[in-house]
C-alpha cells in the first residue's frame, strides 16, 4: 500500500480522534472524505450517517474532524432551508453539509423541517433539482429550479427514515469502552495538520478523471441501491492501489450485509414468521384462527402484545394486504373457514424473504 497516498493520511488522522465500531467503518469514512473532493465524477453521492442509541458516542466529534478535511464544509445550526438552497447553488462550488442532531429533522421531535428533509432526499443524485415557487417585488410568482446535488453527512440519535438509510453508509457509533482512548480534538491545534492533508487530497483528486468508467465491476453482493451508494467509494479504492481497492470492496460487502441485518419492518417480520409456521407444520393452507394462535405465542416476536393487545384477524389482514396476500375460504379437516393458502404467499416470500439474504459471503470478494 502506498504510504504517501492521501487515503492513508486521512485514515491515520481520523483514527486518532474517533473510535469506530470496526475497521470497516473507518475505511468507509476515509473514502467518503475523498469522494467529496470529486463530486463532478459521480452520478450519486452516498450520505454518511453516524447514528447511535445513546448520546456521548462520538458522533459529533466524527463530524468535527470531517469538517477539517472536506471542501466548503457547512455545519448547519438552525439554518433556514433557503440558506441551504442558496449555498448549494453558489458559484463558489458545492458545499459539504455536515448536519449534527439530525434527529431534530427526522426524529419524533421534528416539526417544521419538511423543506430540509426534502432537500437531503433530493440532493442524492446528480442534476437533481429542488423546485421552489418564488415571488418578485411586483407580487408575481415564478418557478425556480435550485441545484440540490451535494455531499451530506449526518449524525443523530436513533434511526433515520428508510429513504435516507437506503442512500447512506451507516456507522453505528457506540460509547467508548474504558480501554478505548482518543486524542482530545481542538480545531485550532490541528488546523494546520488538517489543512496539509486536505491539500494533499486536492492534489491527488486533480489528477483523477473518469473514475467510474475505469473501475472494475462491483462485487456481486452490492447491487441496486447499494451499488449507487458504494460505487464512488469503490472507484476511489480502484484508482488508489490494489490494497485499498480490496479493502474498500470488502468493507462494502460487510456493511451492506450489516445493513440487511438491521431490524425488519413489521410486514417483513410477519411474512418471515408465517413462512416459519408453514414450514414447521408442513401444510399448504392454514386457518386464520390457527395462524393467529401460532403468531401470538411466538415469544421472540411482538404479535402477542402489539400496541398492548394481541394480533387479531383485522390487523393481520391489514399488514398482509400491501404484499398482495388476502384471506379466503378454505377447507380444513373440519368445516370451511377463513384462512390462508401457502400459494398466496409465494410471490411475497420470493420478493421479500430471499433465501440468500443472510448468507452473503465476504470471503468471495477476496478470491
């Protein structure tokens, strides 16, 4: 690995001040910083999301350090949507937005932040515009298309909407353990060092052209939206050297796998539990009464105490309806009754419970 490469300098700098869940998140953060200096190269820009279940987990520090290494950093604090729009469209160049306490924008305490949410969603893809209706001094209204494409990193408690998570490299931060230590970070103390690294990045980036066209194929495990998220970071590794290429590719597969292991939606959890019931009973149809009995007695699932009451037939039907599954009259060993046929679930099982989803292998990336 080329020790003089800016990727190595960034990685060493970050690791002095931030404790990551693993080496993979550090590698992803490192490549993400490089990508902010090459925004004209990308079709999409991955969001970088530092999330934690508890405060004091290093999220804000991660953004503070990032701000010293990216171009035109903006750290919004009670800024208006109009400010973000104008800065993104500025002739000075695209900013890099580093939004702390993002839970105040997306979380349960969020209020009048619809414009900011829309802005973050819209700016993921190149040539994306954010439309506004504006009035002039004569009271006449005109439409305005404001460029929204820019790099965004966020930090916050809890989780984010799926529309943002699916566009993000996710770093699940934790509080430092007693044996984990970091250097105290002060902007004034490390400003010169960070400026030298940023200049190093700019020099390297100025020599990079057509990175997406010249990259090797993505790992087979990185597809669809995940491919949009990771292709810029993987292209940077491919341009750097073989060791960085390999490291970022393994990181991509690992973090994509972890993202798929995050808690399931209620609907997919229900499909999974129903599939297990059909598999265990080895039947092709089951009554609504029996399926509710089985579900409500699953100790590891929430059906027995769903909003303080057990799952009933109406709620079961409502959750399954978006997946194209409906109850029908069936005939069991007893009399005709309402129930579900295995065939009616097959399409949903294929689409939402792929057998390989929990078997993604990191090893084959290195072969």
